[in-house]
C-alpha cells in the first residue's frame, strides 16, 4: 500500500512538473485515409494524408502560446487517365487556456489563427488544370488531455468552431473566393499526442 501511494505521489509530482510555467509543449496528429470504390466495372481510389504539429511555450500556469502548422495531401484516381489532387498547407499561431480537472485529466481550448494555401490539380488525359488559392483561418478547438506520465499526454477533441477563406486564381486568373464557416461539435473525433519538456 505504501508503494502504491509513493507511485501515485510521484505521478502527481511529474504531472505538476509537466504542466508548470516555463515548460515547452510539443504535440501533433497524423491522419491517413484510403478508400477503393467499385461501380459498374469502374474503380475509384481515394487517399488522404495529413500532419499537424504544434510547438508552444507555457508562459503561465494555465496559458500556452506557440506556432502550429498543417500539411495535407489528397488524391483521387477516377480511372480513364483522370485524376484529382489537392495539396494543403497552413501556418499560424495558437493560444491555449488549460485547466486541470484532476491528476489525470485536463480540459483546454486552443484558439488558432493563421495563413493557409491550397493547390488543386485536375488531370484529364494529357491536360492539367491547376487552381491555386490562399487565405486565412481562425478556429477554436476544445479538447481533453489525458496525462499518461512523464509529460506525455493524449489529446481528444470532438470538433470545434472555425472560419476559413481561400481566394483561388484559376488558370485564367478568374478564380473563386471561398468562405467557410464550420461548426462541428460532435461530428468529428481526433486524437493527438503531446509532450511537455
């Protein structure tokens, strides 16, 4: 019993040290999806890869500020020499407010703001149609952190609130201006890994 109390006390101390003012937060998530669809003798292949790292400095017991980035690549092979590709990139800053609920769980919300770009390539036979756009994003993402020890944590979120703009050039300079508002609470689920140094 004494050994268990000692282990529990050490876990609490390491959690407190991991979350103290002046620590560095490193976190990120990786996403990969692949889908094959057959329809009336035709086969379609779709794949997506995304990577979203963050690095922040905890300047206060409850506050962290840092930079975030995102890279995403999607590809859809429609057969008959027809293909769709999309390459996304984002870079910005975030501000996090976190509150420990107990020794294991913390609730937090990230406010992220930054630049984003997207390049879409449609290929039909030998002809490529390219459409490039850039804009900005702003979003709030609430989440739960589960402390797994030694400064490591699992981050769970179920959506968020966001606004995005993308202004596309198009091949002829007559592109689209896309503005998107997202409210996705309960519609998404993602898991990330974090480490405090």
